[in-house]
C-alpha cells in the first residue's frame, strides 16, 4: 500500500519524512502491465465467486461483494496481505523481472515459468543498462556470502562515528549519511517549490525515527506499548550482536528509544505533516542557524555543496528547535550510540544470519505479521525494482502494446473531467470567484497515461567485481543525490514520474496539477477493454480517475492554485462550508469499527482520502448515467445485476483485500488511506443512487437517514 511519501519531492535519507504528498490511490505496491491477453482472461473486473449472497447489500456491501473472496483467500506466509485487484498480477510481474534480471546476470531463473504473454515476446528485452541491472541482482543473490566484508566496512564506519569530537564532525557525518542514502535526526529533499512550482527547491523536514508513526512512541494503548517493548528488545539484541555486554546493550537500547521518542514528540502528526499551509516556512541560512543553533549548519551545507545564499523551506520549525535543544543535552557517548544505530539499521539484512534473523523478526514478523521470509529471488527482484527501477522501465515498456489501452483510458478521463466541470458549475456551496479558479484548474489539469517516454541516463553507474551489494546501493543513492541536487534552482522536469509504470496504483501531484495512471492499473481486474462501461467506471473510472481528480480540490489540493503554487484561492465562506461538510465525513469515520483489529477508523487522519473516494465514486456514477442516457443498459450480469448495479459491485470488488492483524493495525495508525472495508461501506452509504439501485430501505445500514455530501 502506498505509504506516506510527500508530493513530487524525493528524500535522500532512509528515515524519510519530507514534502507534502503525492495523493496516492492507496494500493499496496503491486505490479505488471500489458495489453489484454488470454492469460488474464479469467481475471475479470466482476467476480461472481467473490459475492456472498447470504449478506444483504443494504446491510454490508463490502461483505456482500467480497465475502466469499475473503472467506476463501489465504494470505501467503511470505506476505502480509493480498488484494484481489493486483496481488496475482504483482507475482507474475516479479516472475518476468526475475527472468529478465537472471538473463542479464547470465544465470538460470529460480522463479516459476514465464507467462505465455512474455514467452511470445522478444526475450530478454533490450536494456541500455542490462549489465548494471544484472550485476545488482547477482550481488543481491550473493549477499549472504558477502556479510564478512559488509560487516568489516560497517565497523570502519562505526569507528569513524566514534571519532566525532565537535559539532562540525557531527554535521559532516550526517551530511555524508544523507549523500549515501542514509539519514539521522532529519531529512533533506528536493522538489517543486511551494510558491514557485516551476523550479526545484530544497526543504528540510522532520525525521530520525525508526517506527512508522509518532503514535508508536507515544500512545498508551496496549498495542503500541507491546510494540515498544519488542522494539527495545530488538535494539538490545542488535547491540549485543555488535559486541556489547547485555548491560551495555540495554543502556544503548534505552538511549535510542529516548532520543527517538523525543524526536517523535516534536514531530508533526500525519495530518499536519501533509498540510501544505502548515509546512510552509521559507528560510534563509542565518534564520536556520538561529532556529537550531546547536547544529553546525555551515559544515553541513559545505559537505552537501549547498551555498549559504540558498533560499529553502523548513517544513516543521518546531521540530528543529526541539532537535537543537536535544543536541545541546546529548553526551558524545549518546550521539555515538544513536549514529551507530542509524549506520547498522539500514544494512542489517546484509550483515550475516544473526543480524538478518533479528531484522526479520522485528520488522517483518512483529510489525507486519509476516510468517515466512520471501524467497531470495523475490527479495532481490523487488530490491532492483525499488532501487534501480528507472533502468527497468526501458525493457518493461518493450513488452507493451498499449495504444488501445491509452486511447480508452483517455476517453474515460475526458468523460469524468467533463462530468466534474458540470458539477462545479452547479455546486451550491461554491461562489463564483472560487468556481472560476476551480474550473481553470480543471482546464489546466495534465495527465500521464501508461509509462514514461524518456529514460534516465545511468552512464555514471559503474559497478565493479569488488563491490558488495551495500557498495552498489550506496553508489545508486549517491548518484540519485547528485542528480536531484544538481536540479536545484532549475526548471522542474515535467517528464518525471513518481511511480513505476508496472505499479497497480495511481496518483495526483498537486505541484504539477497532474494525475498519473501507470499501465499497471490499466488491466483486469481494474480495467478491461472488453468490459462494459458500468464495470470499468466502477472499478477504475470513479474509484481511480475520479478519486485522483478530486484530490485537486480537497483540504490540501484546495490550497494549490491551477499552476501548483501554494495560494489561498478559496474564499472564506467557501472554506467554511467545505470544513462543515467534511466534518460530517470525519465524524462518520470515527464511528466505524474495523472488527478484525477492534480499532475505529481515524476520521481526521483519513479525511482527505475518504473525501476523494466519495467524490470520485459519485463522478464515476454520474459519468455512467450520462452514457446510459445515450444507449440501453448492457445485459444483466449473472442474469440479475443491472449495469448500474455492476458499477457498485465492480467498485467494491476493486477493494477486496485481506491483511494480517499487524499490517492492518499499522495501516490504521500510520496511513492516510482507510482500510478497504471502509473505502466501500463508508462510501456507498453516502450515495443515494446506490440505495436506489439496490432498493435499500431508508434507515438500513447502507442507506442511513443522515448522509454526508460534498461533491
């Protein structure tokens, strides 16, 4: 599932917190895309076997649409969850990439057979950087034989951290960690400027914590208390593996937990950290020195080759004030312990069996509920996809004949944007001044469909036979740092994508005022050229196109003007009415319990995504209604579900998902996207057309007397 990355900005640290967000659709990272083929003909948008007829659609539409799928689907032991809309496709994509990477490395593939689609394509597909891709994949496969060398180099880094004697030494080391893709205390990233979205700017942002969200450090709920205990035990075990006595390892664990708790306490919560108005703090160098005087910013900027004349943003000034105060109190020994943890934590899976087992136990089993480690080939395929994905785009798009897919997708985009334009013209709570700018923003909305058309130049990447996997990953991180920071002050590259084309997901980027639909989501069971409009608009049109479209007008998008600049373009009366209407959604969500984990949805945390779901599904239905005024409905599905009913079922089945308790709890705590059950039931209960189409009696659970309404 897409997590909390912010707008088209890229952090250069592992401990990421930066920028305001790309508004993601919110699927787990899933993959694969191709022209429709016989291989996937059984992955239809509508799945009769998923439906549970024993449940009334008017009582629990999610269980009605997905009940049998939920009952009959098992979460594989190496996974923490599955989506009907893409997990199988994700697995097949991994097989393709594994065959591809194995060919580049001169190895035999270890995964299953290639699909018929790929067997008929040219294979292996040409890649400009096939040598580097193969080398990275092979190093990953051999990582277990490299751990002595990796541990030896880590000890060298730990020795360097122990030699810190001054604030300048500390700031230089922090900067070096940033440059190599590691991070501590805070993060620095580049992206479109808040007030000049046409040029690349720099921001400093909160960071330095390891657990997913501040609640993991601060909440007194027993769930989080138990995770903190497990985290302490994990920290202690790691320091014992580094050679400390049990007593000293306990002290080190307490130090880490205390420092990170302090950082978490000073951090913005999820909602504020994603609010562009609340992270808008222009700074210059002298102002930064006054804000956080206990950090040597001169040495830090010098190491990063940033001029002191640079204008930049500090997302959360209060955090940096608290960080400075903390630095003034920490002893040299405590700093060394914290730095040691940051150095070892990102390399832990590659430091040998004991470190790897400890990493797996806490981060995968305890936090996510994973029962079994993924096979090595899959781990390495995923690693290359994640760390060197742009080099994989070239061979990936070579397998695709996507002209028909792009044409149909653009037709649906045109239809839904036109529908939204008509809605803007008649919304009673918009005044003319706000309506005019909203319409202009819609007119200027850009789109990307399918895959990038330009590929990244990686000529500077030179892996040698002496490089370990960590060496290669550090080289890639350093390359990315140089690439991003060389763009500072230059025009934003509008050809960049914030998502790989094989991902089953989509996003809206407020800085570019664009929405993006990769090939990954443009296939069954999300989208099918052979399906009727009701099914396609339910599974993809409203739930994806409409969802991303309305992000441009939600709590955050309403603060960005048609050109992507942070501007207060809503009048006070419109803002008041918007807040009143969205409060209804917040209150409604707060009352909704997810019984699997006995937790209520956090209405405030999820309101932006909830409102996008509500508005998107309504737009998709209005678009279908416009189509059905020009032609008869298609034949009933299963001889009883009309095309309008198919719209709602397709939307619901696009969210059929099953997660471990740990993964679901984590999502509900640290993700702005609500769980799937609420994304279905919480949406349809507010749509009068749903109640009409399924003849729900007023007052039934999916047809409450008091509905929320915005778009």
